[in-house]
């Protein structure tokens, strides 16, 4: 089994996270034993990717209940909920996971609460892996035979409970013999495409070519890309999609070149309460992430930096949204409302 598929390891009384900041050079594990540890790991990008963030938060809450012992209760866990919710603001999966565990807790307390939260966190993890496999299968029909795919950031097993979202479709396509090759954009400034996506795909023997982000337009113009597939951190009720910075640019380029632009995400990433993308909070990251590369200065130390972690792609630029429950073609408010209605029934 590929190391990437084991990036989140639960041990009943502790959580081990594969430190994604060290990849691909080193495989280092960070042990998590309470909610503050989990929040720190999320905030500092030890773990990233919307589904993986939600799973880690769930385990962090369960560990905090264990730490509290006989004193564990929803009231006693309030600070843990707060610190986890504040770790990163854009990915809705984080808040979805915390709400799911809050509702599951009910009136339980002490050891019974800790045990139940642990079971619920494990279920979150299992459910995400199963959802990603279904999502991968659902997306197959959108790819031509011998597809050449461009993808952005990292949306594979490292970013989820396993298999992946956009990379889940890519993996499923490879297994089905429908995939020819993948272009992975490096994804500045954290280089998730370079460090993580290329590493994951090479582990699985999937042909991948790493390119600088600014190469995407040339590849599309030369007819080298058949489809663009990306993940999502939050999808609004009208289909507007927040994802890694640079996604919006790719959507514009794909539309100009007549190339399908597909968003892949589990239902937990859809936010029916968010009317459109204008209300999505965009995380601002530290300036040093842009002024440095691998810890070395690449710009003047006092140069002002604008470093949003995400942008919002308008639904009008999205060809389809793929979830574990099917495909939403040409997402707009009507199509999204119909999908939410089916999911609720």
C-alpha cells in the first residue's frame, strides 16, 4: 500500500500525521495527542486538503475528550471546538466535521463521550475514503479515452481520507485504462503539485509531468490538455467554488481554449448555507511563504506581499461538479438546488 494512503494513522489514543511539509525529501511523522496539537498541525500545513483537515479535527476532538477523562462533556470541550474551528477558515469540511461530532455527542459525558467521539471520528475517516472511491467512479464518464489531464495543487490520498477527489478521478481513470498522462502544476507558493501530487502519482506508477504554473496556457494552446480537474475547499449554493489560489486562472484558460473544467469534491465540501462565492472567507497566509523558497530568500525582505491561499471560481466557468453521489453538469443555482434537494430526500 502506498505511503500516501496511510497519511493519517489513528491509534485509539493518539494520531500520527505524515508531515507533508517535509515531502518528498523526508517522511516524518508528527504525533497528535490533543485538540491544540491537531489545530497546530492544521494551521501549520502538516496536514492540508479540505477532507483531511476535517478528519484531523475529528480525531483531535476525540483525543481532547480522552484527555479530559471523567470531566469530558460538550461544555468542557467548547475550547477545543473553538481552537479547531479557528485553525483554517476556508475549508467547510472542518466545520462540517466539528458539527457532526457535536451533534453525535448528545448528552454523553466522561469515558462514554470519549469513546463515542473516537468511533465517530473513525467513521468520518472511513466514510471519506468510501466517498472518494465512488466520486472517482462517477467522474470516469467525463473523461475521453486516453485522457491527458491537467491538475492543480494536491487532491489525492494526502489531502483526504484516501484515494482522493480530483486525483481520485485520475486514479480511477488510470485503473480503467482511460488515462494517458497527467500534467501537475507546481502550485506556488507551497508547491503542493510539485512536492505532493507528483510524488503520489509516481508512487502509483501514473505518468505525470511537472510544469510551472505559468505553463498551463501554452499546454492548452498546443492541444496537450483534454480536461482540467481540480478539487475544492468550499462550494457555495450557486456552484461558485473556492479552491487553491490559481484555480480561477485555470478555469478562465480552460474556457478560452474550449477545454472541460471539472471540480471534484465530496458532499461535505458543499455549503448550502453559503449563497454564493462572495461570502467565502479567504485565508491570508504569511508573507514569508512568498518571499522565501525552501527557507531561502527569493525577494527583498521588506517587499509587500499579498498571499491569499484560495480564490473563488465562478460557477459559470465550471463544466461539472463531481461528488460521490453523481455529477452536476453546468452548475448554476437551479442545478445546485436540484442536487441539494435530491441529497436531502
